[in-house]
């Protein structure tokens, strides 16, 4: 009798099935357990109901990550939105969704049509922050340059650890150039509540006290990690240190203050959860039904906007940002001269509590330095500033990093994240994904509790780099700290782009709550909680004639929510779809939706670029777009950008002259599968008409594509091999 063999594929499937069952078992245990403010027999209060929803969202994310892995193994990108394909046999995803709907409705019934709840601790994953010093002068006791307090965010997290790093420069020794081992500093951490840490020589034990003294070695000399946790009662701490080679008394100090005490507004918005009842009656148009859809779990509740300002012209873009931060205009003359030393007038500057920034670039040039100078003013005033940029050198060179980090000198209220994707234990990515995925969100948010009219959100396609402002390469030969594009120091091409400025306190707080949740995400897997819990109601009414919702997409975490929204938007159209995107290779689901729209008689116009010279991306990027365009040549008007030495970079979607979507999103696979993205849905016929007109003006600078574009054979093979990466 021949020996039976099991193929590798079958073994893979069995391993995956076992891991799915293990995950489901773990989630069942999670949902059956009680934790902070949870009750065993259902939700008895608003907080209980919301916490149940957050628990279920966490469980669903576990299943969706399995779904992501399952899809990648099959090399097919098609999603059943109703349930998780990987666990369809068990119907567990459907069970969780029904549970979620129950608790969401309960939360909304308890809060009314629109409500806000604040929960603490709201983040149930572990968080570690780092307090490092690179120089001592700013921390000398009694110094006029004494730095701002370090915000302790322990009240926001179930488990919070602060790591203290001594990164003082070390002198070199001998001809080898190796760092000289420095004598440890003497250090003391003392708080008004309990501190927890591990102590001991051979055997480490957990220790709790209100103060601790230790020898603080340089990070390069010791592998020891100085980690400390804080009880919820801690509001203030002092971190003292001195150099024993210079003195024997405490000579330097850093104050640490609870964020709850230091910035009540930050704490309030970071702990905020919205609930809202959305209309579901049959009188809504197709675009309105999409806008008010309650199934989008990582989209803010609809809020009224005070004003939406389209920013097509580059001077208008930078000038409005300068005005928002300083209260005064940027000189047009200085702008035209690319003068990074342009005068900034802060005499009318708003008092901002929080500034949040995300960009693919934060460059050492006019754009970056002007914004850095404006931000530095607020940093010295104590504004809580959070900046997130990629960790990779292609997006952030050494000079860029220096400009960015100058913001945080002696100001601990400025915190910078260098985004780098780290897969979770749930196998939602591999080493290639770790390199490939980037934070692609472009946002500038400012919040003031004392002057609500000063609140703002800037969103769209522009990054913080001169190539989004100036057509010609600026010459910074006399500014050594800046990148001299005219001298060939970095690639340069002008990006024709678009963004909007939105004002209105309710919307700004909604977006800020969502982005702070992303800021405080789990480092492994990028998991973050939803900050809005919408439900459907036939009695609910539309909010205003200018309503907005914000989308923040982490596709491998949120079950490809962004793709579903795009498909729904396209399916909702009965008349016209206008699209602008620099890269075009839609996912299969979006591609099919576009084909069906064409069959329905919807007029589709697409503006894109296929000549990407100077973009810094590989040549294959052009063939990626050509491949996508060839698929739809006979289904839409494809317009190719024709302005030399520039790339059309705007990301605009207008549906039936009724609903607009302005975002950071490229219409390619990586935006819907890999990268973090963000955008604003705008329900307003007036705004849609204005953005449609601007879009049609852009399309006048194009030429209609009338024949198939040639794709090289080698790139065709690569596209087939790495389907999801382009």
C-alpha cells in the first residue's frame, strides 16, 4: 500500500485553521472576562455599553487580521464585507457584529441622538514612552532656560511605562575613535504617588516606592533599561541628576506632570467617545445614504463645518497655515523669493492647546522651516504638539530630522513619532510589509479651548516639502542646514496638488479625538479604538447643509474599511463621478464598482499622471498606473496630465455634484491594503459644486487617453507576482 503524503499547502491550511480556532478561543475568554468598569451581565450604563463595544472591536480586529493573512495566502484581493472569510464556517464574526450592534444601540439610547462620553483609562494596551536627554544645560536647576515639564500619560493607559535614557554625547578616546566609557550620572526619581520598578543585582524583584535613586549609565555603555511605572494617583514627579565628576549635589532636574493636570483639554479629547444616531429613511439620495452609513466603525460621527476653504494655489496653502498658527499673513514677496527667514508676526497668534501633524515629509527647506518656526513658538508656550512622520530615510533625510527635532529642544510637550510598521503576533504582515507600509496621512490640526473659532483642520494631498509649493528648484546654497535642490542635493519635481481647510469646533474635536487614538495606538499591528459609535434610526435627522465626517484607515486592522467606503461611494452614483489621483491601479472590488457604474450610464472622468519622472519612485510605478488604466480605457474618460516638469498629485472624488471626498488616498492597491490614510467626506451640494469646478479646471491641463499604454513584459510579471503591493 503506498505511503500517504500530505501536501505543504494542506499542512499550511491546517496550521491556519488551528490558529484561527486558538484566536477565537482567546477572544471568547476576553469577552467573558470583566475589566475596568465592566459588568458581568451586560451594560448597565453608558460607560459599560461603550466599553463592551470597544472590547468587541478589538476582537473583530483579531479576526480581520486573520482575514488579511488568509487573503494574502490566496493571492486574491476580494472581500466579503458581511463576514470574515477565514472563519465563515463558525459564523463568529457575525455573532460579534450582532453583539456590537446591540451595545451600540444601548449606548446611543442612553446618550440621546448625539452624545460624548469620557473614559479613563481608555487605552487597554501597554504603552512605553521615552524621556531622553542629549544635553544638560537646559535642565540645570535655576536656569533661565529651564525646559517644559514632561507630560506623563499614565492615566490614559491600562499599563504605562516611562523609560529614562541618558544619551549625552561621549568624548572619543585614542586613535580608534571609540566612545569613552563615561561615569554614570547619579539620578533620583521622586513622585507624589507610588512608582513601580524592578530592582536587585542577581535577581530582579518588583519594587514599589515614592522615590528611587540609581546610577544612570549612558545608553551606549550599558544594556540596562531604566523603566518606571506610575500609580493612577501620581500627578507630579521630579527627576533629579548630577555628574559625580563635577559635583556631589543635585544640579539638574526635569519636572514630570500628569497630562490630566498639565493639559486638561488634551486629556478630555484623548478620552472622548462620540455616540450618534444617523438617519436611515428611504428619502435619502444614494450619496446621502453612504454619508450617513452607520456601519463604518472607524469614521467620525457627522458634524457641522463652519467653513470649508479649498486651497488649490500654493501660496494660499502655506499662507492659510501660517495664519492659522500665527494669526498673521505670510509675505507674498518672501514666498516668491523662497525666503526661509521670512518675518512671522505672532502678535495675534491664537492660544492653542493641541497641535497634531502628520506628513510623509517634513523637509529642511522653506516649507519645513516656516512651519517649524511657527510650531516652535507654540511649543515654547506649552502647547501639546504631536508629530508623526515616516522612519525611513527616503522620506526623511538627516537635515530633515534636524529641523524637526529642533522643535523638541528643551520642550517635552513636543513629542515626535517616527512611524515604522511592526507586525503584531497576529501575523498581519511580514518583513516586506514592515518596510513597505508607511503612514501616508497628511493632516495639520489645531485646537483652542479659549478661542474655538481658531480651531482648524488642514487635509488633502500636500506634504511638508517645497516641491508642493514651488515649480522651480529653490536654491539654498547659503543656508547650510537646508536641502539645496538647485544644487542637486535631492530629487525635485513640482506636485500639482489640492487640500482644504475646515473650521468648526465640533468637527475639529472629532478628528483630533480620532487622531489621538491613532497616536496612542498599539505599536504592534497599529491597533486603535474607534472614537465614534454610530447607529441607525428612522427618527434621526440630517445635521446641517454642510456636514462632514473624517475617515482614518488602517486597512490590515479595520477589515479594509476604506475599500468598502470607496465601493459604496461609486455604487451610490447615478450621474457623474470625478476622480483625480496620481497613481491608478484600483483593487478588484473598486475596479468592478467602476465597471458597474459605467454600465449604469454614470459618466466617469479620471485625471491622472503616467509620467512620474522626478518623483523618486521606481520606473515600475508608471507601468503600475498604465496597467490599471488599460483595464478601464473603454469605461471612462481617462485624462493624462500634460504640464511638463510636474506631477498631478491631487486626491479628489466628487459624486453626483453632491458628495465630495478630499483625502491623502491614491487609487492604487497600497493605499487600500498597506498604508495608513485619512480623508474628509463632505455632504454639501454647494461645496461639491465648487470642488467640481476646480477639478474640471485641472482636467483642462490634460489630454484624453485613446489607446492602450505599453507595459514592459518584466514589469507585467512583477505586477502579477506582487499583486497587492502596487
